[in-house]
C-alpha cells in the first residue's frame, strides 16, 4: 500500500482540524464532557471495526484524541484518509469539531 507525506495529507479536503504529528494523522475533538466523549468513542469504534482499521483513541474528561496510521505500510495511507474523514463526519453529526490547537506530540 502506498504511503503519503504529511504535506500531501495536509492538502487534502475533508481533513480540517487534523494534523500529522510523529508520522500519525491526529485530531482532538472537544466534546466538553465525558459522556459526549464516550459517545464519540463508541461511534469511532463502530467506524474502525467496519473499516478493519483501528486508531489509537484517548478519552479524557473534556475531549477525545484520535491518532491513525497504517502500521503495516509504515506511514499514512488511503485507509487513514478515509477513516479520518469518517471520524470527522461522525463528530460533526454530534456537534463536535476538531480543535488542532489542543494537539501535542506524544511524550
């Protein structure tokens, strides 16, 4: 599977709020409370299972951080683009937007 660069990823439509950090496509969704975050995580789980492509998801009191990468390809691929777009759409349908200012590299 072909990989894409961080620059190519950033230029794509439908990925507003996503950033490439440490080689992974990352987004933070400000859900404002834990229950809304848990509901978003459940939606992400359904999308990931349907795609057979599972992101790293970090649920906190006020938000959800999602990281996607195709480990078997050693980078970002079309699978990551598709899943990121689906996650963004699911979040938007729940009234939640990505907030790229809240992203930080992993420690």
